[in-house]
C-alpha cells in the first residue's frame, strides 16, 4: 500500500517544499515603509488631509487615554506579497504595541491590489476577534470603498473598531461567539463543502499517518541494508527536519482552510500594542499572533 502511494507522496512533498521555499524567499526579500511618527500612515495617498488629521488626533487621544494602539496604514503596493504576510511583517517591523501588554491593532489597506487586513495584538484578542474584524470590514468599510469613498470607509471603520473595543471582554466574547454561530449556520445553509479541511486530512494521512503505519517495516528494511555513512542518527535527523517542515506546511493549510477570508469581501485579523516613541506611544515592540481574514472590493 505504501509503495502504491509513494509517487503521489513524493510529488506532494516536492510541491510543499517549493511553496515553503517561495514563501521564505518572499518574506526575506520584503521591504516595508519606515515607521511613521503617528498612528496614521497614508502611503497610498487615498485619504484627504482633513481625514488624516482627524484620525491622527483621535487615535493619539485614544492611545493616551487607554494605552491601546490603533494604527491605520495604506500602502501603494504589496510588492507581490499576500495581504496577510505583508500585514504580519509590517506589524513586526514597526513594533506596533507595547511588548508587555501587546494591546494594538493594525488596519492595513492596499488599494492597488484592492485588499485589506486587520491584524490584532495578543492583548486585544479577548476584545476583538477575527469574526468581528470581518464584520467591520465587510459591513462597514467595504461598502464605502465600493462607492469610491475612502475617507468615509476608513473613518467609519475606525469608529466601529473603537466602539467594539469599548465593550467588556465578556460582552466582546459573547458577541464574537454569536457572530461565529450565525456564520456557521449560514455556511451550512449554503451547502458549502469544506474542501480545505479535506485537503488537510489528505495531507496528514499521506505524510504522517501512512508513514507511521509502515514505520516498523521501513526500520527493518533499513537495518537489513545498513545504516549508511551517517548512521541511524543522520537518518533520524533527516526524518525530523522533514517532519518539522511538513508539519508547518500542514498547519498553514489548516489555517487557510479555517480562515474567514473571502476573495469578494473583507475579513479580520490579529495584532499587537503600543509602547512609545516620537510623541506617540504606539510603537514599543508589540507583536501579533498572525491569522485573520481578508478580502477585496
């Protein structure tokens, strides 16, 4: 049975390796704008001067009052990266949020690719989850963007974010769970099939379960043929390195299958927190947990 599936396993392994290498090369070559002095960076020049000044004042005051960091960033291009990868990298590069509390959020907009992402810091996950981020994007920001009104979309989106962050963690979680249940019910009523989950299950079967089932037979065969120049330790190291890479690829497939992303709408994300610098306490080494959702208009 194992031999019959060997060509397919080898092909999938080669494909997984190419995807992993491509993503690693993109991440290492990616460059980001310099960190701004305030909470608004309009690199794509889609906001009016009045709106930018209004958002800057509002988010500075919010940061001073709560210690939380809300950053709005627009970029002219993603330079070939996905919106998720770019948002996570920008969040880390700018150090959005305080390293201790990690209570920050990034709203990233790439008008050239017509994509958007909300990245939320660890410290705000209890207040603002991916489902709610998706609601803000789909129900508040995207309709305005489709009208060509970037000022209203960003302003209304920030207002919705701040309003939700004002809720208690208990209320925020309850709202998130209710929205998630409604979304699941809607998905079931649409009759959608979870192809992403099926791909992940197939991946795990071919690369982990099937090799585990035939592991004893392979070990007996290796002992019969000899250990090779590096011995058992070399073979075990190679197997371990392969398994680590495969596990990371499998995890990425599962995250993609479970994400709230939608090619026709806006999603939600993860984030960080504010620390301090340049008269604005929003950059201090915060980090995000990755994940989230995205869409387009």
